[in-house]
C-alpha cells in the first residue's frame, strides 16, 4: 500500500477531543441499550484498567500499544486521552508509540500520524 493511499487522513480529518468524546459516549449508550452482554463487557474493561499490580498509567500505555497494533484509531484516541488525564508524560507516550512502530512496522505510520495530530490537541500531551 503506498503512502499516498493514506493522505486523506490529515489534521483536519482528526477529530477534536470533544467531538471524539461525544461520539464515543453516544455510541456506547446505543450499545448499552442493546443487551446485557455489552454492559458486562464495559464493566470488564473498566475493571481491567483499575490500579493493581500495575499502575493505571502503565495499563493505559499498554492499551495504547495494543490499539496501534490492532489498527484501532478510536482506541488510540481513547488511550491518548486517558494518558493525558492520568498525567502520563509526553516523552513516555512518544516512547510507547515508538515501541508500537517497531513492533508493527511501517504500516502503523499513518495511524501514528493521526495519533500525533490528536495528541497535539490534548491539554498536557499537546505541549511540546
């Protein structure tokens, strides 16, 4: 796949954090109203990211790597927001994205570009 195939994903195509949060909340509400299994999954997800042997910040960074590896743009945005909320440092996030790049290879670059664009809009992670 050529690099030009992904050029339609520019900064303008990256949602604002507010627009992303709203769309995510609305979508999750529709899922929650569609059956008990969805609600059970959301509870499991929330429990998995609670502090335990690993701190929440480490779990969010792990979630970020998995999200890049699974090519889930929404998940990347979610974990970037969570990292920002939890006070994860910009350098920690950048090193985490570097691990994702090394593990996933060049096919992760378009998503990493969008991740950087989204990250630039976050209060703490956006500061260079």
